[in-house]
């Protein structure tokens, strides 16, 4: 048995399993056991520990999992205005009013860092929030070809905005 598996086995109650902040665990209601999991397709189940909640990408039906952990894992139901380490990747990247950056957790970056990312949009862009994407779109007006990579899905989608003029 792996060390990670044993760390989840340590938790004997649903609350202890879910509220542990150190392991990727989920509570199994049928067997009443805390189990280790690397699963990322449970969605925002309230039976997931914080690490497992934040790692979620999709629900079993394929819809995107915008989760937040606040005592338990749940679906984000309102537009978020701030980055938080308790957000899943999809929820982090959907934040409207803050400069968020995904690097295994949702992190806030400064406006100058966001502008730097926007101006170097042809470089390898990391996972950024909507507010930074708006800066990238605004900076594209300098008539240089910009390629934007969106990472909401696991595979990057590259597109070239139609409003960009090519210069010879």
C-alpha cells in the first residue's frame, strides 16, 4: 500500500477525511472509508478533501468543474471577483476581477506581472484568468501578430483573433 493511501486510511470520519488539507482523499459513503484518489472527474462533490476538490477538472458527464473548497467542496454558483488557493483550475480561470495565475493552485499576480504576460502573448502563456486575457486582447492592437492560448480544456486551443492585421 502506498504512503498516500495510508494517509487517507488514517481518517476515520467523513468530516476528518474531507477537512484534511494534506492528502487527496474522498469519503466513500457506502463503505464509510476515507480513500486516496488521483481522480479529477468527480466534479465538485462534497465528499472530497480540499486537495482533491481543487484538482477537479470535470464532472463525470464531461461538464467543467468550477469548484471551491470552503469547509467542503462545492460548485461555484456566483461570479468570483478574487483569486483563492481554494479554487479549482476552471474556477480560478473564470475569475473576472482579479489577476489570477494557475500553477498547481490559484495564485494572484500583480498588475505589472499581468501586463508583462499580456505583452508577451506570443510566448508560452500559462494558465491565466479572464482579466489577464482581456489585457492580451487589448495589447494585440499594436498590429503585431499575437497568438493566444486558452487552457480551460486540458489541451491548449490556439486561435488567432480575427481583428489582428498582418503586417508584411
